[in-house]
């Protein structure tokens, strides 16, 4: 006989295993142990179902269902009260993988290959987002962490990196947002900065453009803060450097100097340009003190004049 079914003590342990034996290959093909474990490709099943293959390139098992049926359900308990459940949907056009925990769906991979966490349907399809996370009655968040024995200054703790491939098979980095140590880390002491980097034209490696350091200072184009009494914002380039405030054609652009959060304490000093009449105002103690009007006249102590001259002091004029 080339094959037979028998109760054999294959493992020489005094028990009787129910075995489908291949006499030609002198090997057990299917074994049901006296402990109730089922083995395929092994005579010593270590779990309720153990499947092994001698060829590492072969699939251990294949499950399939009708076009409108489920391919496979894996559960740690009763199907309706499972602690954990994985469903492989075998539908040909809408196949999805769903993962349940304690009877509620926690995650799925939908038919478009999107990973959906906390939702069974895509929240947004613009730009084909591959990962979508929904918090149920709680804020939605991601956690990135580094576990290390020692974290010294200038180490990357975590990063979000963006790569692009221009159809040549090589992915190159386009942009990066990273959290970096701004000093040595210890328990209750984690000085950290956020660094924003982009890749320039004719380059393939991102360059730092902006950072918010552990003191909350904003550094644009530099890693070194300005003079200590004016270092909250530092802007640096290697050429002409400046800042633009763009307002509507009939609106104002302003810089306010404040020492409070209400009333005129919010604008004790100010520099304001009014586009509606093209004049520049300078104010102290929350009041306008000087303006340059659209004709280029300097008005001190007044906002208008009918007197000629280049400089006007409260009705008096001084010609240049």
C-alpha cells in the first residue's frame, strides 16, 4: 500500500496518534495526536492546528471562499464574543481585511489598500490618503518615541520624512519634520526642538529652513538665536533679508507693541501702514504721534494739514 490510516505511536511516547501515513515517502502527512492536536506536514503538532512545509517558499495554508463569501475568520473565542477577530473578505471586487478587538472593529484594510483605524469607511478620498485614523469621543493622535540608554544633544528623537520617485526607481527625500534633542535628556528633563527642512531646486537632500527651539524661540534660516533681548524671532539669509506684511488694498498692516492682553495695553506702541490713504503712522502710549502722508510730508502732532512744507509740527511748517 502507498498510504494508509492507522493509530500509531509515532513519537514513541506511549500514546496512540491517528495518522494518515504515506508509505512511499515513509512520512506522516496528517496526524491527530492523542491530545487532540492536528498536524499537517508534521507528526508532532504543538497546537490545535500546526502546519509545516519543508519548502520555505511554499505557502503554509490557502483559504478561499465563493465570490460573495468570506475567505477566513480567525477568532480567539466565540465568533460573537471574540477577544480578537480577523476577517479576510474574499469578495472579488470589494475584498477587505477587518480586525476586531473585544467584539468591536479596530482596524481594516479596505479594497483600495487604505489602512483605516477607528473607522470602517474612508473619511476622505482626496489625494488618496493611505492611512486614516479616527478617534471615537477622544482626540486622534500619533505617538512616535525613541527608547535609548542615553540621549545626548543634537540627536533625532523622531521624524516624519517625505520621499519622491521620479520614475527612475530611486526615492529621494523631499522634506522632513524632526524632533531633536536640544540638550542631554534625563528623567523629567527633555529639552527638544522641532526642525522643518525642505529640499532646494537641483538638490536631493533636505536643508533646515526653520526651527522652534526648546526655549520657544523661532529661528528662520539659522540655528543661532539673536541678541538675548531680541531673540524670540531671528531671520537670517546670506543676501538681502527682510519680512513682508501683505494686506488688502483698503486695509492696514501693522506691528503692535503690547504689554497687556486687553484695552490699549495691546497697542501701547505701534507702526501702522494704511493702504486706503497710503500713509504710515507711528504711535506711542497708544496714540498716534507722527505720520508720513501719501505726499511724503512728515506730520508731527497732527494727522492732516493745509499748510505747505515737508515737515509740519502741530500746524507749523518747516520747509526742507
